[in-house]
């Protein structure tokens, strides 16, 4: 197989931080390659060097089709067939599918010609077997459909290498399967694909080789057939991760929260459940099963049409999230980037925002000492790795951002913590840290609802697991009494 891209002795330093050190990488034409490593290991920097965004430090060499590239720029990288699909997809939501696919062909064109735009977009879709309404605005598409638009755009630009950054993070299992099938179609056309993903099982289904980075250095490139997600996690972190199901709870205690016959038209139907003090209740199912919609109702964001919510045995009506907080309910959103945290605000401000009224002094101003003590306590309690509390949350790794989100809600002193997909976009080492924190919180008496579509996540970190499908609870499982495969079958049924 012909070699398309070669990187030799690639290093990159930003000030006092050595992001990459003497990394070699080669990508063959039509190869599916996985780039793995913890957050902060250098993956993003390496991608940006390939894309021409950052130049490598002196001594590094980039070759495309055997030709050395001097001063590679984003425009030249695109011209040579390298397309990067970042997590935000870099699409224009107010433009149509056709316009987004053909955007590169319209640069410098003063008057948009709809005929060529439609032809380019239709041809790109046909090449990789995709069917989308060309006249729909991207803002109206699902995440999976937007990814297809981004891939079609790469195809329209005659991509020879497509790099996908966390492509499966927000997809259902069915959508993941479709994406993997599409990847095979790209491979058939001799287009190389590089996956950057924390969902290792999915990537190993299709990757031929895996390159592992750790602390900016290459640990090695391995045949994916000889790799397991557990071994890959060990290579990425230098640590071994053992997964054990949780022991059953002791003597029954009164429920912290109960739900009876809760329904909301179009979202969920006839939901009944309870969660006790010190219990972690897992809820799983495919995206669209009604999990998040239920969580938002329990947090006062979406009013149910009928049914009953009880907190500590007393019926409550939650008109807002403020009322839910007053009843001791906290909710960590699955979308920490836009809903969970204010990314450009300081870490300290994010931690204190939910309890700002408790920190006010006599003159109605925030008491600096009280705020500092609160922030210092939760940073220490949750082991959040930061430079300064005044740094923006955006400067932190995904795992540490999620811990800031936890701190923000734990500061309210909740009785029930709802965690919606708490490890999305978080690497294997940070995931393990979050699981340990959640278990410790439960051991201290906090009731937890853990929502996730990752079966191992709920199986190994819940006392009980409920399965949802099409808005209804279709099964209940106790991990200490069944196998993980049984839970997976129930979700896939």
C-alpha cells in the first residue's frame, strides 16, 4: 500500500510546554488509523501540524506522497487532500446542505450559481452513498446528519486523508454503525481515515493500526487486531484499569426521589422509578430513548403532562430548575460546553455560580474570603488540576472541566445528583477518576442517577440499571446478578 503521509521527528513547544517530542507517524493511502491518547497528550497539536495550522519545530519533516513540505499552510494542506473534521464540524448552520458541501468551490465567486452547487453536492453524496435533502439548512439537522455533511464536503474537495476528531461522541449505536460503514466506503476509494476517539471499542472495530501518544511522545504504533480497549488504556495512561461491579446496597432506606406514572407527550411515557440514599441508579438506552428528557423534567426544566414526583416521600411540583435545586436536586448536563459551564469565565466563577447568594456579605457583595474557601475546598475535594482559580475553564482538559461541573453542583449540597453522560469526550484515565468520585459520593450518602449510552459505564458503576426505549422503561437489571452482555442485549433488542 502506498504511503500518503509521513511525519518524521516532529516536535512542538509552546512557551515552557513541550507538546510533542520527536514523534514519527506514517499514514498509508486507504488506511483506517486510530490516534489514541489521554487529553493533553499532543493529539490535537499533531493534527494541527498535519493541517498546516502549526509549523513543527526545526528538525521535523513532513512528506506528502514522498515530497517534503516546507512551510505547510492550511491552504496547501487542503490542496494536497487533507481534510480535518473537528468536533464542532465547522459548518455554517444558516446555510443549506448543498452550500456547505460545495463551499470550497465557491471561494472568490461573486455570484452564487445554484446549478453547479447542487451538482457538486449531489456528486459528493453519490460517491460515498449518502442521501440528504440538499435544500435543508444545517441548523435543522441532527448531529449525525451534520457529520455526513462534513464528510461529503471532504469528498467534494477530493480528500485523500480525512481526520475525524471524536466522531462518535454524540451518536447512537445505529449512527455509529453507519459512520463506520461510511469509513469503509472512503477506504474503498483509497481515502485514508484517521480517527481520534476516546470510545476505544468502536474505533478498534474498524482501525487497522493504532498509534498511541503519551505526554507528547509516541508509545508506538500497533496492529489493531492485536489490541484490546483495556490494553490500549494501559498504553495511553501507564496504568491498569480493573472494572468490578458494585456490591448490592445494604438494608433498604426510604427513597430520596420517587416517580410514579410520569409522562410527557412525545418524550416519555408512564415512568415509575425510585432512587435511595447512597444508591447509584443507572439509566441507559439509545439516544432518543427519552433519558435526557426525563432528567430535564426531574430538574424542573420540562413540565410533565401527568404523573407524580416525590422528594423524601412528599409530592412536589417543579416549575423551574431553581425549585429543583431548593428541593436538593442537581443536574450535570451532557453538554458541558454550552449548557454546563461558561467556558471563558474563570474556574472560580463557575464553581461558585450556583451558590452566589450564600456568599453575599452585608453590603450585598460577594465575600471574597468565603468564595475563595468554597473554591479551594472543591478543587481539593475533587482533585481538579488547575494553574490558578482565575484561569478560564476552557484552559482545562475535558476531565478537569467535568470535575468543575461537578463542583458547581456539589456546592449546592444536593440530596440527588443527576449525571447525564458525564464522561462524553473524556479520556480513559479521566473517566476512571470521575467514576471514583461518583462512587465516593454515593458511599457518603448521596443519591445518584447516572445516565449513559455506554453500557460498561452504567454496568460497572451502578447498583441498578434501568433500560429505556422509545420513552418507556423496558427492563431493570442488577449488575451483581447478571452479565454485561445481558444488559447489552436488552438495549439492542
